[in-house]
C-alpha cells in the first residue's frame, strides 16, 4: 500500500529500493522527507501530453498543493499499462534534472518502470484529468476560426469577437457528466482556437455545452448560453440556400419502421424532448448527407433493411434504407455504413 503519491512519486526517482520500501511500509524517514521537499522545490513546471502530441501547462501552485492528497489505495501491479490504454502523460520538469514522466490510464499509472493500480490510480487519473481540462482552456488565445459544418461556412473572427470568446472560455465550468450521447446541434458550430501552442478544437454541442478533444480524451464544459446566440449572429443559418436534406434538420419526430430484413425494432424519437434527442436527430441527417447521389438506380440494391420517417411541419419524408444504398425523394444514394450507423444511434437511447 502506498500512503502518499507525493512521497512515493519523488522517492521512486531516486532509487528502486526506495520504491519497494515505500510500497511495503508506507513510511519514510525524516531525512527522506527533507529530500522529498527539496525535490518538490526543484519542480519548475508541470505539463500533460496528449496521445497526439498536444502539451498543456498545469497550474503549478495548485498541482503541488493538491498532490499531497493523492496516493491512497495504490498497489504495485505485475500487469503493465498497455500503450493503447494510456490516456495522457504527466511531465514534471525540474531545475537542472531530467523530467519526471508518468503515463496515466483510467485505472493505472506507470512510473519508474512500475505500474500502479487500485482505487488510488483511478482517483489520480480523475484528478489530473480535471487539472488538464482547466489547463486546456487557460491558454492565451491569439485568434479564433469559426466554422459551421452544416452550412459549409467558416471565417476568422475579428479582435472584438475573439475577445468575447476569451471571456466565455475563461468562465467555462468543467462538466462532470460527460454526456457522451450528445451530438452537436445544427448548424454544428466549431471553433479552432490558436495560441502559441498547438491549436485547440472546440465543438459547440448545445447552447450551454462544449467539448474539447485532447488526444484520446474529451473535456466537456458548461458555458454561457449567450455564446450560441452570438455565433448565430456571426454566422446565421439563414445565409445558406437549403438542399433537399436540410429541411430534415427541422424534424419534430423521427420514426424507424421495422419493415425490412434488418433486425431492428419500431422506434420513435421525439426531437423536442431534450438536446440528446435533438442531437441524435441532427446527426442522423448528417449521415444521410454523406451519401453520394447516383445518376441511375442500382441494378441490385439488395433487400430493404428498414425505413426512416422524418416528420417536418406535419409532412412525412420517407427514406428507404438498403445494405449499401438508400432512396430519398426518388433519388438513389450510395452509403455503405448507413443502415448500421443510423440504427446504432437510435439504440443508444435504450442504454
């Protein structure tokens, strides 16, 4: 049992013998404590590296202050942390010494050739995750590129607009509930925030919820509801001529009819319930828009899998789904994965 990660993290860098002793006894001598405090003072900055190479600076004062609360319920494990399970890497830079490097997974950490598991490892991951989320949005914003994916539009914000984004990002609050089922609402606004470091991508999921990808992680934040309204002023959805699919974004209800060969169930989606249902409806339309129209109908489309019905202003729009194709408004489209992906989204509501 390791009594304190603050203790063992810094003892491990000195000697494997210290690691083993600390892990077994949970005690350190006064001389060792003095040494640890000296090593803590040598840490000049702490960063977190994502799996795709992005590096975020953490609040050093807060990190060192809260580090003493880490390390309970940790055990050395014979099972190594697999590379595919690494979520990010913690790096402690020290004055005139090599950095301390810790690989973190959701349930394990690797440091100094040892892997640590237990409840403490999960808690340590959650703690670093929280600090990293704060660090991602605290970077100095130099410029912002706004895009509306569903509209096919993008532009760089002017300085006054970018200043508003700085204020909104500065007041963003980390969201404990990851809302993994939340797809972005139409018109799918996204921001590319440029700083001195690697740019940060921000997805506007709902008027009050944003997502920031960070390698294998995604951070969620609550923001002011006025952000979405401001974005619609800067890039109005009405500025684009609608195609035949765009009307489907206005659906109040979507229905899957199990009248084909695929093993699905009759399902209704009330788009007006919550942003979860609304996001699924909008993502469903995006999947359709990814299909490529055919000049002539396919000779052998195969068996119909099921039908999608979109209800827009009391009018039903029917879409027939086939293994590699779909038919909408008398036009055939090719889309290999549509049948499976559409049903998978609707199934997510049942979980």
